[in-house]
């Protein structure tokens, strides 16, 4: 790397995406700084504490030892060879894209942008964002993308909790504003990851990410819709999926569940459908249908709990329901957009006495004090005492068949429990 630069890369936004990237860049021998507007994130990282699942405190300690500099000071961008933006892209109050963090981060780095810098946007967003939102802000000071600085989009594909695929062995798609920008971004990522996949431009790279997540969203909706009628027809969908999965080509298994969660699947496809609708005036029907089906799953699971209690001549009103696993996926602590929240609210609205357990969650702030936590040591007693138990997340630490065996009624939304008269799968 050139000596002109104090830092080889500044990662903007030190969350689930930015921090692992900063780690991989540091491991590749780069001088790395991390810029975040949240002073508490910067302070805890500076003390060697990790706040994301995939990195331990020791990992952060190793990064600091290798020279990683977390900061809230945007001027760090001025001496950086490359700047990568990894800030959140949530939905706004109307359900459309909220690019506030992308715009804010781009404005703060534009003030310090120097000739020759490579700027990459990694935040998931609708096609055209890099060119139409990020580029004009960066060019406002007079520098021109593709001539004075390089600009690219490269979607992040991090899969939190995945023990096999991390940043280094997951191919990285890169699309530049110009072919030279693509080359510059590919050269940067080529030092960090095993495989770089160039695209024609920024829009192709932006849309590739949305295709990946929309594909998951739609296929999960497909099996979620099948779960309802297979239950009514007394067909075991889990066996159906296992049988279909033996086809060695042309089929990929997706499984039903209590709804979709996390920062990606429930949100990103809306960036695409919203964009299609506002720009072109027509709907992206698959996405809208998938949204409808997946969003209805928490209410469907509430109904299945109600039906299960009915077998014991019990009303949901007044029954104790224990919810197991409230994070959005197994074996991580991330609760963002978890379907457990609307599900617990639905149970509360029906008058159920709801308690929860999750080995990764000590406080479930989203549902408040109405849903107390069962202590780890009391889990088996709580399972036995509850009128019904609903498994929402199959965390590794749960011995599902043992817990199901202790319960009075057990509804497994993840298909892992062995069915018995009082144990059913979604
Ligand atoms: N989490 C995932 O599994 C995942 C996977 C692929 C893609 N993505 C995408 O990556 C992007 C980042 O997601 P994340 O999960 O890392 O978010 P996150 O909330 O974990 O972290 C974002 C960080 O950015 C900081 N930030 C917000 N505004 C800022 C600003 N103006 N300047 C500097 N820092 C700012 C926040 O304080 C926070 O620390 C999103 O677009 C998301 O859709 C996430």
C-alpha cells in the first residue's frame, strides 16, 4: 500500500457487516480505521469489546494490536486509500427505503475526500443508489467519480453465525462506476477475499444482492404457504421437503417457520419492489405476495397454539405459553425484525400468560415487562409447567426432543421435534 496514506482502508459503520470487514482487512495486513457515529460503539471497541456475534473480544483485541483505530472523527477519511460504507439501510415509516445513514455517512466523508481515493458502498440498497445518491454528494466538492476518485458498489453477503462461509471464502461481487473503478475495487477486495466477481456496473452489483435476498424471501413464502395446507391435509411437509431434497439437481430446500426476520430478508426485497413501483408504476408481484404470506405467519402460529390448547379443553386466554428462542435466527443474539415479537404480541392480545427463554437474550426489550424471561436453570420446570410451549428458534443448546417430552403441548415451528400425540410440527 502507498505510504501517502495513513490508513489503507476506513470502514464506515462498525456493525455486523463493517466490523468483520475491518477484521478481514486487518488480517490481510492493512492499516485499518473504523468510523462510526455511535460513540458508545467506538468506546467499547477501543476497550477491546465486541458487540457483534461473529467476533469475540479476543478478535477485537487482535485487531487493536494490529493497529485498528476505531473513531468518531470523519477526518480519518482524508488520509485513507479506500473508504467502505457499511451503514444501515432500514425501511422508513411508510415502508420505503430509508437512506438517511447512507446519505449522512457519504456527506461526512465527502468533506474529507481526496483525489485518488476509492469509495465503495456495501450497504444493501435499491439499484441506482451508488450513481444517483452517493455520487452527487461525493462530487459536490468538485472531484469527479471515475476521473478524480474511484467509486463502486460491492454487496455484503455476511451470514452471521455461519461456521463455514465468512468474508474471505465468500465470492465478492464488485461493480464500478467505470471499468477502471471496477478494477480499483477488485484490486482492493482481491487482497481480502479469495474470489472477486466483477459486474458491468454498480446497478448490476446492487441488483444481484437484491435478487439473492428476494429469492430467499419468495422461496420461504412458498413453503410457508404450503405449511398451512399440508397441515390441513395431514401431510408432513418436513418429510415432503426432505424427499424433494434428494433430487440432485434443480431443487434447493427451503423450510417453513414462524415468519422471516433479520436485517435482510424482510427488508431488502421491499427496496426493490418500492423502487420498481415508484419508477415504473407497476408492482413486483412476487415480492408483494411473499411479503404478505411471510408477514402472516406469526398470526398463523398463534392460531396453531390456540388449536393445540383446544385439544386439552383450554382457552388461550389465561393459559401459560412459553416461547423458546426469540432471536431471528439460531445461535446468534440478533433480534432485529424477529417474528417472535408480533407472535408474542398476538398471544398477549388473546389474553395468554406469555413467558420466554432464549440463551442469547437476557432482556427482550421489544415486548417489555409483559413477557418475563425464564432463568436458564428453571427451563425444564418452565417447559413442564406451561400449558403450551412454542419453539421459534432451534438454538444449538436446546435438546428439542427432551424439552418436547417434558411439555404438555409442544409446537415446533422448525421441524426438528419427533412428532408425538402432544408434539406437533408447523
Ligand atoms: N447484518 C447482516 O447480516 C447483513 C448482511 C448483508 C448485508 N447487510 C447490509 O449491510 C448494511 C449494514 O448492516 P449492519 O447489519 O452491519 O448494520 P448495524 O446496525 O449492525 O451497523 C451499522 C453501524 O453503522 C453505524 N452508523 C449509522 N449511521 C452512520 C453514519 N452516518 N456514519 C457512520 N456510522 C454510522 C451505526 O452506529 C452502526 O454501528 C445494511 O445495508 C444491511 O442491509 C447486512
